[in-house]
């Protein structure tokens, strides 16, 4: 079999050929290569709008690829060590949901940590599967959830031998990895599939000093967010599958929810980004790793901040750590992470990825340069000098163990009533509540509302966290199950 040529970018090449043909458009999109919307053409550029085209024979069709998109998928599968790769244009949310919907249906169980992205819980609302949670271990000093302990996964598998799959974060938003090879082995031994939410681990495939990738660990499916660390356009992603997964079935699941009008801007960006990673990824991420190590040393030298890293590795709940995630605990500076997040943006014109109650995350990737690192370090030093105070009164973010009363689907579609949030303790929630980013729910449909959860929501709102999910945008009211306690 001929080795795929990673210097190729078949979708991009087909688009370039099509653009040179100067075909007269009597199809959609209606802006007709930008002529119908000159303001859009000026904003995005003529090249961009001229490539915003519809599916047609020369450009293939994402719902049923047979030519250039199929070639691009084969190249992506080769680059990531997968049996098959699907190009996704609905973000990694779409990839995660397609992954879950492919392996579980109504009433079936899936084992997972509770600190998953809302996209996982959204998939359970859609399909009616039953979540079985493995509570992650927590780091009390940093106030963050860690990974799943192998013994806890094994205990849960033994207690629920009828579960269909185990889902793992690889890594968490903070860069923490569970023992994925061990979990894969446990799942397969029990006849279950292993799925990986690899939204923040796309780069794992391209450097040996990074944690093990899902495909290399033997996982059956992985959702890889190319637009996060891979360099493609926002909303573009990959769904990777191993040899034990039927690709035709996964395609059918994807086509249930993914658009039939796929953006060729997103598709070509996936194609070009994959080529770049395949040819230059190792060199680029070696540079990113060195920048992250330098940034940690400098930030920790400021005092007060804790830019944590591989010293957390314990071989179990922190099996490995992604050094490119510049996670920094801020509590000893006397500031919540979200306060540092706001100060960096408002006072220093620096936009980091997120801030929570005790930490910030600066996302480093192939587009970063040393001078931006220097600017971030300098700003953090200034923030400590100008705004630092005693940490007294700061709440430390912590994992609140959920009390699951009914399945997410049952709660989401149940008869509900809206109550003032202060009157909801003891009620069963029917909607999501989360800080976004990172998008990990504080409450999901079907979970009982407790006083610690309400205290957390009030504190997070007071500190300026962006709370999303409920129908009431001010989160003064919550929807709860009617007549059920």
C-alpha cells in the first residue's frame, strides 16, 4: 500500500483549481463570491469569499465523500495514527456528541468523569443514555479536579458491567491526564469501548515529550480540536476512530446533526493545518514546550503565583501533564483567577483563555512567540504589585460531587417550573449551569441542587465569572422539575 503523501492538501488544491476556472455561480451561497455583499468582501478579503462555495462534484460532499474530502480524511487518519478520520465543521462539540451518540443509546450506561465538557452532557440529553460518574480526585491546594484513579475506574466497571463505554478527558482544561493506556485496557477487558475527549490534546500526536495520544493509547474514538492547538479555523475539528469502530455507522451518526452545507473555508483549513502538523508539528511543538517551560520559571519567580506542571504527576490521578498548558494558581496573590483574567484584559490588553475561582490558563500554541510570553510575565508581575492582597475570604474552587436523581434526557424534557434561585435547594435541576470557558457544568439536567452549589454560583457571579446555560440569562431563576423533589 502506498504511503499517503502528507505534502498534499487535496481540498485546498481543488479549491484553488476551482477558483482559477472562474465558474459563473448560479448556486448558493447567495453573496456570489462576495459580489452581493461588498462589506463582507472588504472585511474578509476577496480570496476568502471567493472560496466560500457550495458542495459540487469537483469539490466533493462532506456527507458522503468520494473524492477530495475522502482523500483529506485519509491523510488526516494517517497523520494521527487512526483507522479513520472525519472532518467536522460543527466544532469539537459536534465531534464529541457524534462520538457519544455512536456508542450509546437510550437507557444504556456510559462511564465518565463528572468534570466533562457540556457537549458530553448534551449528547446524553439527545440520546437518553445514563451517566455513571467516576468522581475525580482533587488537589486541595490548587482547588482543581484531577484525573480518574485507575482503581476507581476498575471499581466502577465492576459495579456496572453492562456499561457500553468509558469516556476520558485527555487532557483536562488544566493539562492533567488520566492513565489512558490503563483505562483502555480495563475497558477493553470488560468488552467496553474507550472514548477520549481530546479537545485540548490535538498536539499530543506530534511530539514525544507530550502525553500519549488517544490513538497511540489504543482508544476506540477521539475528538481532536484542530482549531485549538492545531492551527485550523475556529469551529473545525476531527473525529478519529480506531480499527474496532465501524466507520460507516459513525458517518451516519454524524450526518444526523452535522450541516449539509459544510464550509469549505473550514474544510480547507483542516486540510492545510493537518499538512502543517504532519510536516512541521514536531519542530513547532518542541518550540512551544520550551516557551512554556521558560514562562513557568519566570512566573514562579515573581512570587505568589504557582505555575504548576509535571511536579503534580503521581502516576495515577495525574498520570501525565501537558506542559504546553500554562496553568497558574493565583490565590496566594489574593486574587481569584477570574479577577486576574479581567485585569490582564482590561489593564494590559492581554486575552488569556480563562480564569476560574483560583486559576488562570494561558493557552500556548504554534502561533505564539517569545515576546508575547515576556509581555504576559511582565503583566502578571504588575498585577501582583498593583492589585495583590491577602487571600483571606477567597473561595477555593473545588469539585462538588453530584447527586444524580434522574437521567439528563428525562430531566431536560420533563415538566418544569421556574423558581427564584434561592428557593431551589433540594430541587432537581432541568437545565445546565456553567462557567464558560471552560464549559464544565456546575449543574446538569437531572442533578439535585444543593446549598454548596448555590454558594458556588453566587460567589462565581460576584467575582465576575461568565455564567451560562439557564433560560434566565441573569441566573436569578432556575428551571426545576415540577412536583419532584
